[in-house]
C-alpha cells in the first residue's frame, strides 16, 4: 500500500534528507510531503528543492521561509540562500510562489506552522498556516500562555513543523505531530509515515547553520549595495561584523569564532573606502566653487550638480551642507563625476 511520507523542516540539509528517505525505504509509489522550510540555514537548498520538484508524487507546503523569499523579505539566511542558488534563484522563487499553504488527504492534514480547529483549511489565514510574524502574534493573542495545539480538537491528525520541538518530535493523543527536530542545528531530521503513523529520524551530520552562516558571511557582505547605504549603516556594519564574540555590537548571525583574516581585511577596506569618500567633501566643495565662475545661469541650471553649484555661488556651501547633499557613497560618487573628479569604487 502506498504511504504518505511527511518530512519535517529540512532547511537545506540534503544529505540528511537522503539518509532519512533511505532509512524509510521510500518507494516510487509513496507520496512525499514536506511541511515547508525546504530552504535557508543549510548547505544545499538547491538540491532539496530539486528533489521535490523532480520526484513524481512529491509535494511541499509553503513555509515561512519560502514566503520570505516570495515576498522579498530578506534577513541573513535569505541572503545566503540567494547566493547559494545563484542563477537558479529567480526561477526557484517563481516555483515557491506556486506552493499551497496546506496538504490534506483521508488520513492527515499538513501545515507548516499552525491551524485553528473548527475551520476548514481553505478558510484559514495564510499567516497562521505558514507562521509569519503576524500569524505568530495573532496566535499569541488567541491562546495566551499556551500553544495553539493545546486547543486542537479536530478529529483528523495534524502534522506541522516551524517550532523546534527538540531532538524528538512532539506527539500527542495520536492527533498532533510536530516534526521540526532541528536538523539544521545539528539535531535530527524526522518524518512521519501514514497511514501507519510511524516515526523515523536520522541524526544531523553537523550544526549546519553555525557553519553556513560563517562560511557565507563575507560573500553576503560583498553582495550588499554599499554604494546606496548611509554612512551610519556602513559604520554600524563594520563595527558589527568586526567585533570579537561577546561584545555588545557583535552580530547574532556570526559564529562563536572571531572574524577570519579575509573578513577583517575586507571590512577594513570598506571602512577605508567610506572614510576616503567622506574626506573628499572639502575637495568637492572647492571644485563646486570653481565650477560656478564661468557658466551662465541657464548652464548652471542644466548642470547635473546644479543644486550644489547654486549653493556654492550663493556662499551657502559648507561641509555640513555638502554632507547633507551626499548622505550615501552613491550620491558622493555621482557628485564627484558631475564635477569631473574620480573617487574610488567600493572594495570587491
């Protein structure tokens, strides 16, 4: 008899997924279902997605991590996944848009995060089903000081992920199954097989998130649009990622080890670049004052640096005023180019 094999949060842990499916003895006629969160935090999100896309009779529901990519809501984990997927990223996100928010058959219902009893799945709010921040707030208001599954009274069993239950799954009354057992954090990857309702787990090979967030830290930083960042954002980033572990400004996305040499060198280069651009403000002001000597009023108005030139002509261009005109490196570089000056681009 074909089974439905429901896998907890995989988070890019492809080796563990393959080991779990081998342990279960997944057959071609078995239905494979993911509770969502196929991606983010693990080393191989592309391979996990490919398996669910290419294997016949395989399904995944929308997790909050897929929804973040679909909605363009990026934190550190999503930035890493975008780089990991490379040229496949946009096409993968298009596929994520097609994911349903629940799966149901005659034996079980599957959601990523939560469900409210007494309401058909198609009438449930997406934010609650997949566990967005708003959905979590709404559940907390509905069930203060308790969990939603403490109030689940529907007869059909519900399977979900989202909240790590520990190294072992949450099982209650033969109707409630929480399968997120922290695979990406070095714990276990768990699956439930129905209709027999048997549980299977494999141990994670490593604390993948600790490794991945450190391995990809420098590529992520290099990929950010530093030209468009404010000076304060650049200063904050340098302090955040260069700080030793345990300091008040250290990043929660950093591992417990200090920054490696390549990261330190790149942060130093970023800091020097920003300082060099800001140090050029007096040079830019002098160039603007020289530029107003000959052009006509009409020529000044047509100039790409017209606002700064009129301030210079009227004697109102000081360093503070120029800093307000150039709140980002991009604005500074643009003004320099308009005045015929060359300033350095950000470090590569």
